[in-house]
């Protein structure tokens, strides 16, 4: 076997991330920097993959490499693994090449048994430390490796503390700890039928196998699916000499960030606990103190750690999340990694680091995922609102969320599926709760700190979170949240504010978001680099105003149908649909001209000097008519009431709905087909557009209207509609004795339109690709049905690599777009090209579209900042190729 599967720390470095995992590679890098890292070695991700290939067995040659490295570790430390007088204890920890905090398993204090615990107890007369470490090891090893329910141990621990009258684990005396050890062993025997293993080498191999096995546990698979991490890469395993934060008053453990993970402030931020091990903080089972307690009690150690933190941030050019332990006054660094942070913090950090010269502006923009901007678009709690604050916790993940209380992950998922917004309330979350956190609008815990699992995962997902709300009590049996002032039950409504730590009774008023100076700076940089124009898709003048505030450079799609659905206009629309003749239909439509004209004027004003593309009526006419079931009820009521006039009207409406009914309306009588069979509809809309434009032009307002024809599949359709539109425009120009350039384009949403683009370009001044409908028609998927029924299964089972309605399908839809552009430009070199759809703010899709030669992309107003950033990133990446 030529491949090397085990590397001592001094044999590796940060560039070996794929082999050693991020944890192992960073430990090797820090060892190379001569930082105080406990010695150890890493088993590679290749060994993990081979473990699965060979039926979940560690190959004997890999096993021998592990023992060889263990022997060298013994030489380095001067201790022997399993020795009854001078034992070496180790930690066994997972580490993928992509950080997955808390998703896989860790075993601490490994190597302890009935003999080594006595040896530890004799050394320095630390009996309490030895017993505490042993009971921790039995609990952790048994739950992770042997599969024993951890709650069985936790219940016994809580029972022992209650009888002893103490609140902290560290307050238990030696006799109580020894009793716990005996009890824990009994639990193992009762649950497994086997005695707790005493052979340290057996413990080690079992733990390595369990950590390899945790790569495919449910929470890790969910996490990888969320973050699009490949399944095949596997995890490395790091074996490291244990250092102990639970040795007494001058020992402790901490987690620190070189900058604040929620706000991005440039201050060392973290949490620390004296006389504790790292799992106490990460698991959230105890609420730690701020780093100030370390500064106060061990100032020299704090200063040393601060210098290490500065060195690591400068070395990695990124904010670091550092895990450290102090053993009897000596500092050890156990891990460093790029810190998970909120979107707000990430933006501030990226901009600040660029301004400091630590990274470039290009690097700053590339560090912010456009998808992560969504939480910043959310509303926040109205500062003027009258609130009933129930209590305060720690602000773990910014943003506000309102929802009903649920107490477990399964209920959170169930309520989410039924359309409820939920707040997951727990004493502390565990990695197994990730599916519940994903389904929740917010997370509230009564224990834990801002570096606990709940806080880290919430920040990673952009979910508002308040943790460590210690004045509250969760009663799982009664399904109650008990506060200082009230008792809340499952299903009661609360609001949490992850920015201030407040927990508020009921639903509260929210206000639009305010963008930080750093956010505005980042977007201004994006404008400097991007080459694609970013337009917005709007329905109303109000949305156009919002789009302008978000930085839209025009309107790529204005849908006119929502204007028709206004309650004041629906009766006129209904009258138009029910009209028996073309003359009657035109009479009804003429009433709509002033209304549509007013809307268009509002949109043109909001986008003064920028292009506005208006789509002619697209949906089938039956969508403007009442729901058939509701109409049947109204007919019956009219019949019972004896209202003959109303009954006649409703029955006529029912008959018209029946005539208009289609088996497959997505591909039915809609789009340009309406404009061809009822040309007066498009004629009236065209008149409203032209009149609004000329009216504003007369007032000195610059307007650049465009008209787009929806759902064209044949060049003859485009020709017929354009002739109708052009004739209507000329009539308006003649009446106003003025004219304005109004290009007429084709909305390319069907494969046939793509394949005949050269013919379409003879009659279209521009192409806009509607990727939502083009994806549906290319796949033959109904989006609502697919996403609601089988698409999740397709994604879980890798039948599709991505949701094609989120990430553009380059192989199919993308090739249609590319071919269409090539053919269209051959016919009309001046053809203007754009894309509308949900793909236009997704970074990979925008990168693809950048390479097709488009002029603009268009998205909904709240997604404009993400689209601007995605466009800048695409331009940077293309320039770098």
C-alpha cells in the first residue's frame, strides 16, 4: 500500500485540506508556526473513503500506521497509551475539508479505564479531576461509539446534583463522582449487554470507526445537503494529546472569535469557563462567561492568547474561530477555522479587512455569498412599538422572528409543513436538532452561549436566535415555557430579536431593514466591477420605487395582470371577459385605459431615465374570474333568496368560466395567444403605455418604455402581435402629434422559441428569457407540483444535482439560451438581451449568464442587492479566467 494514510502534525500544512480535513490541516499549519498546539496526528479522508469501500472496516495496514504514529506521540509526550502509572490520554475528533460544526462526533479523554483513572488520581493528588474525566469519557464514548442514549447519563447526573444540592458538575465531590462512574457503567451494561471496554487500543479503533461512521449520520447529511457539500469526500480523524481545562481553578476552556461573529466589530470576542472541558461550551449544557473573566483572573495568559489570535487572523487573512484550553496556567490552541458569522458581520468584516489592506476589494466581494443577503432584507422590530418583553438572553444570530412555540425538532418540521411560522424553544439544541432549526423562523434556548451549537448553526443558516435565556425554564413534560411573568404553552405566539436578545410576547410590528454603511460600500464596489445591468421585476409603482431604492437600473419585467386584479378593476375586467361582442369588450377595456395609464406613469416616474419593459397580458382569462366553488355557493344563495337578477348574472359568469376552463392552463389560452385572438386587449394596453410615456415626456421626464410579448413559440405569432402593437402606437403618436421610441421584444419562455430564434429576431427588437417558465417547459415540470411533491426526492437521491428552479440548468435550459442568443445575433447584431427569473440572483447561474453575452438580468426588488453582488462576482471570475 503506497498511499500514506496517517500524518503527524509536523508533516502537514494548510494546503493539505483535502487530505487532512480543515481541522487537521490547520493544526499542522499552527504547529509549523510554532504555536502551542498539543502534539498529534491525522488520519486522512482517504482512509475514511476506504473504510466505507471495505465494509466499514479499518484496513490492517492503516491500523498499523495509526499505531506507529501513536508510538511517536508517546515518545513526544513522554507518556504511554494505557500505561497504569503514566497514561497518555487523547482526543479523537472529526474534520472534513469543509467545516461542518457539530455535525460529526468527537470523543475526549480516550484511554481512560479503571487503571488509568487511578494513575491520574495519584498524580498531583487530583482525584476529583480524574473521576470527573472518567465519568465524562464513559458518557461520551458510550453515546457516540456504543449508541447508548446520552439522556440516560444526563438524567443520572442531574439527579445526583439535585440530591447533592449543587448546580454545577464541578461542585460534586469525589464520592459522588465515583458513584456516577459505577452508575454509568451499569447503564452501559443494561443497554448493550456488554461491560464498558477497558482496552485503550480497542477504545481508539472503535472511536475512529464511529467518527468515520458519523460522516453519514442524519444531521451531517442534512447539513451537507443544505450547504451543497459532496457526500463522497469523507472526514479525516485527528488524534491529539489531551490537555485538561478541568484541572482546577487555573485551568479552563474557551472559544473565541478574532472579531464579533454577529456584528463584525473588530474586537476579540468569546466565552470562557474555568475548570471545564470544551464540550461544556459547545454543547450549551452550561452557560459560560465572557472572555473578560480570563483577562481578570489570568491576565498574562489572556495577553498571550490575544497575540496568538492576532497572528492567526493575519496569517489566514480571515476571521478565526479558535478553540483553546488552559491547563494549570499554560495556554494550548486546539483548533482554528474561518469563523461562521452572520451576513451583517460578514459584510462588515470583508469591507473592514479590505480597507485595512488585509484583503483586496475583489476578495471582499467574493467572500460574501449573495444568497446570504436574504436575512438583511428581512424586517426588524419597530423601535416605536409597545412591547411586552418577557425576558432577555444572549444575541446569538441577528434578525427578528415571530412564530408559535414548539419544543422539539419533529414538531417544528410538522408545523412548518402546515404553513406555520415556528420558534424552536429548547434548553439547548443538539446536532440532532438541525432539521428542526432548518424548519424554524427562530431559535430560543435557555442554556448555552453565543459559541454553543444552537448559536453557531443559527448564524450559519441566517436564522434569528436568542440563547442562554436563563431566567426561563423549559418544562418538556407539560410542554411549557415558564418565564418570570407568565407560563406559555406550545402553540402560543412569541417574537424573538436576535439582535438585542429580547423575547417578546405575541406578534409585534416590524419595519423595513436599514442597511449599514459597510453594506452600501460593498454594493458600491459591486457597481464598479459588474458589467451586467441589474433590473427589477415589478407589478406596481410602489414596487418600482422600492426597486429604485435597492439600486435597480431599470425594470426588466412589469407584469400588467396584477394591475387588472385590483378590487376596483376586477368588475370591469369581468365585464370585458363576459362581453358577447368585440365592441362590448372594447367598451369595457376603454374604462381600464386611465387606470393602467396611471400605473405606468407611476412606474416611469420611479424609474426616470431608466428602461422599463412592460409585459402585455400573460395569464389565461379565467384567472380573473371568481373561484368556481365560491361562485356555486353564491348562485345557491341567490336562488334561495329569490334574487333573479343576481342569479342570472352569476349563472352567466358560471357558464363563461366553464367555457374558459382548460385542462392544462400553463400551456393553454394565455400569453400572446390572447393578444392574437383578442387583439383589442393588447391594443388597449399599448395605448395606455404610449399615452403615459408621452404625457411624462411632455413634462420633461425621461422615459424609455419597452413592450414585451409573452409566451411566443412561433415567429408568425411575434409578427402578428408586433403589427397590432405598432398600429396602436402609430394611432397614439398621431393623436398626440409626438412620438417616442418603444422597442417591441419577445419573451423567450419555450424551447421552440429558442430553436427558431433567428426567425424570431426578424420581428423582435430584443429578447428577454423567462427562465422560470423556460425551465418548466424544458423539463416538463409544473413547478408547484414538482417542488411540493417529488423534487425533494430527486435532490436527496441525486437524480438531479440541484433544484433547477433555483440553480439554472446549464446542460438543458442554459444550452437553449446560448443557442438562441447565437442565432438571434446572427439575424440581428443589435439585439438587446436579458433574463428574468429566480436564477438572476443565484451566483452560479449569474456566472453562466455572464458568459452568454447578456446585457441585463432582472429580479424581484428584495433580491436586487444579491443580484448586484452576484454580477460583480461573475465579472471578477470571468476576468480571472
